[in-house]
């Protein structure tokens, strides 16, 4: 009688019972099938660890090298590509001789292409903030933080144990120390050069922390890269954080600036250097509480200037004024001490003291309310600190005439008289040209050329402190035209000086009131174009040495809507590419004057690294594919052997009425169970193997962040793949079992 048809689940239960009856064989079969899964799982674990480490390196690298936009950008991209990128152009000539490679042309072409462009960051900032408001947008998700720079110098001071007030500016203090101990008059250039060379963090003491996108004062990137060893991160405008190195150290320059060390240690250091004797370095330490108890004062830029007798006085110029400012300054509290995380390869902060953007905004807001800033904004053409006018090149001729007249009207009678004298001392261009031509006639002929050569030699010799004969040797082959070109500036300067001297001689007896009257008549008679020439002439108007914007910056005020720099941070190179694409899209939507130009140095430096990372990824994918093939073949072979061993069992089942479908279903159920067991074994063994593998990786590489790890979702997928592969691999053996003749199968021993 024919056996009734059984469902797949009935076949599954029978197969499960059969497998448990033959536990030993089932375990061995599952273990054999798991070998391929173990290989795949281990590769995925190492790949996941490598991918995670690469992601961490990318995030840390891009936190150090964000997409940096500057108000004034010099495009160095082509020059860097010439030096750094390989030459991909293939020559068309043969190999039968030596051919020229146009290196000088490429270099000259690259240098000639260097341009400096003014970026309109005000307009771009508006666009950027609008894009960031869309939190679900592709660009917003790619950006981890944005930092605006304003070139605003904080005036921070501390007191040492002697009570001396120290400015917290490492470069300025270094210049003073170099001047004191090495005797030079001006060591600011040397201090600046040392600072640019990057002498540790001591040359970059103060640094603004990257804010979060939601407006919080501290970005999450900083939480990931740094551990808080004491206190908390700053959360208010008057809170700051101290940054240690990985060994809990602060350099002695910073300790000196914070007032925790007096100048005696510098005497010992310099004395040891001068006398060439060893320095006894005593280990010194300070408790966290002592460090956080240090008082740091921030003097508002605008508070430094007070009006006295119609002029503004810088109180910092006197010791009493500086003490007054210090005692009334804002106290900045050190609320926390942080150090780089052990797993962090690159860290964002290069300074040793971090403050939030809330402090910058506070300084600007206070400056907005100051009398000095209000006075400067009320008179944008005059430097209120010096009383001198600002020189601007954007004025029209009418504007220049008006500026000259305004400058004259602000002078007293004596000042207007002296202004008239300076105007009259300006030699007209046609008169200067005529006088120059007359003066050059003296050098006609051979005797004149010899005189010209001797005159130039004596002039240059006096400047170089050598004998004229030495100079004559160098200019012996110069043509007369070259000699005239060399002599012309000095000659014209003498002509102008002689003309001015004659004018002053003629005006010495003219009364002051008459000069003022003549000045007013001058403005009435002269056109705007003529007045513009006097506006541009040297020594007529006593212009301020700074601009209107620079003066406001000196007073602590900046326009927060017009940053001088924008740093856009991304977590990965893919996100950085999204940011770059957004800038390209923005440039396409605005006219040329508002387009943003920047140099992507990171892309140039990391192009080779990206190629290596891609190659490693492709190799890992190839390993995974090979392991999958090997695993599938192994499962199929094991299932086929199982069918061959159970031929008689198949014959019995067919003899009692089991259909071909029943036999096939039973074997399929067995392969599913074995596949699940193989996958589970493989995942479990992989998790166990990850422990020694990670120990070996850490020992060999020294990278704590590089750890093999199999993600739970990946483990589940591997089990499913194992089941599917064993099922697919067992289809042919199960069909072979179903097709066996019952009589032949029963005869098999």
C-alpha cells in the first residue's frame, strides 16, 4: 500500500530525529560544513575591524584637515599637482634617442596660474546655514560641524607668583624672552618663525573649540577624541578647558604663561645653555584642583581705550592702566582638564587651552556697546584712535575730493595752512617730466655717460658700505639705457625735493590766514580729477596706517555674518565629496564674483591612501568569494557522500511506499538542519577566534583601535547563507536519492 504523502515539516521532524540518532556523524558533518563559514566569518570580522579603523582614521584626519574656506584664497592646486601627482601624459616619440621633457614649462605654467581670489563668505555663510537647517538633507548629514573664524585676538592675561601680569600670548612672550636673554632689539620675527615651524602646542596656546551643529558649544567629535580627566567640558562663555598630552603633561611655556612657574626656571635654562652645563631637570607636578584654581583674565578689547581730552588712550600702555584693566576683566574659569583618547590616532586640538564660540560672541557683543566702537562706526572715514583719515582706493574722483575737503575742514587754522603747503609741494607730472629731461641732458655724450656711471656707483657704494670701484666693476657692461633706468628714481626724488624746498622758501613769509584762503580757493578752482591726484600723492594727507575694518578688529568688533574663514568638518571622505559637490553646485548658482574657490589639500595628500584602501577592500572581497565557493563545494560533497552511504535506507523507504518527493523532502530537511548547525558553529567559533586574533593584531600593529569584530547582523546573514548554500548544494544529491530504484537500493550493503 502506498505511504501517505507527508508534509515538509513532517519530513523535517523525521530528519531531525534521524540526525539526533546519529549525533556523531551529524556533528562532524556540520563542523565540516562550518569550515567555509568560519573562513568567511573571519574575513568579515577582520574586514569589519579594518573598515571601522579606516572610518576612525578618516574622521580623525578630516577633523584635523577640514574643508577650509578663506576670505582670501590663493589657488595652489595646479602647482601642487605638478609636484605631487604622477605624470599621466604618455609621450608619442620613440625610444631611439634622448628627448626633452618640458619640466620648466610645466613649472612656469603652474606658477603663472597662481591667483589670489576674494571669496564672498558672507553670502556663502547664509547659503550654508540654510542647507544645514534641513537635517534630513544629504549635505546636512554629511557635515559633522562648522566653525567660523574672525581673526579676533583675545586679550587674556594671568599673574605669576610675583604679581606680575603676563599676557597669554606665547609668541609675544617668546619675543620678549629672546630679546632679554639674547640681546637683540627686535626678536618678533624670530618668534614668529619659530611659531610657524610648530614648536609644540606652546606656540598655539588658545584655540576655539568646534561647536556642535545644534548650537551646543562642544562638538561630539571632541567627546570621541578626548577623555575628561578632571571636571567637565565648558558650557558657558567664561569657561575654558585645559588640554594635556597623552602623558598628562603641559609644556613649560604654557605653565609659565598660566603663572604656575616663575621666570627663574628660564634663567636656569638659559644659564645652562650659555655655560654649556647639564641642566638638572626636577620633576614638577600640580594637582588638578590647583590647575583649575588658576585665575585667567580676559580683557575686552574695547575696554582698553578711554577718551581723554578728545583723544582715545590705550590703558595698556601704562602699568597702572593695565592693572586697572586686569582687576576689572572677565574671569575665565578652567572647568575641565582633558587628554587625547588612547584610541584616537589624530586629534583635533593643537592648542593647550580651549574656549567656546560663546566667548567670541560675548566679546563682539560687548564691543558693540562700547563708546570707542560707536565712535568709530559714526565716523567710518576717520581713525578715531589717531584722528587720521583712512585711505581707500575705491573712492571716485568726486569722493576723493570730498575726503580731502573733509580732512581739511577738521584741521585747525595752522593745520590747514600746513596742508596748503604740502599740496603746493607736490610737483605737477608734466613739470616733473620736463625737469627730468633737462637733468638727463647733463649725461649726454661719452663724458656724460661716464659721469652717470660714476654717480650711480657712488650712490650704491654708500648704501652697500663698499668702495665705488667695486660697484663700477659690476656695472661696467651696463648700457646707457640701463644706467638711466637705475638712476631715474633717485634723480626724480632729488628733483621733487628741490621743488618742494623752493616752494617752502617762497611761502615762508606768507601769513597763515592767506594760506587758508588760498586753500579754500584751491578747492573751488580745482576739478575732482585734479584733487584726486593730490589725494593719492605722498605726504599730502597723513593717512592712518590701518583700515577701517582693522581698527574695528583692534577694538574687538567683527561682523559675525562675514567670517574670514569657514571650516566644514566631515566624518568620511565620501561625506567630504558631498561637501565639495555642494560647493560646486553653489558656484554654478551664483555669478563669478560670489563663487567660492578653495584648495583641497586633503584630496591631494590622501589620494594614494584611498587607492591602497580600495585595493585592500577588493582583496578581502575576493577572499570572501573564494571561501563561499569552497564552502558550497564542501557541503555538496558531504551531502552526496551521505546519500551514497544511506542507499539501503532509501530503498526501505521506497519499499514501504515513500514517494520520490518524500525522499527528496527528507534529504532537503536534513541539509537545512546541517546548514543551520554549520552556520551556528562557524559563527560561534569565529567569535572565539576573534579573541586571540585581536591580541595578535594589537601586538603586531600597536593600534588599539584595530580589532576584528563580527557584527551580529553579519552573523545572522552568514547563518542564513549557510542554510541556503547547503540547501542548494544538497538539491542534486537529494534528487539522486529520490531517483534510486527500490529493488537495487535494497540489495546494497
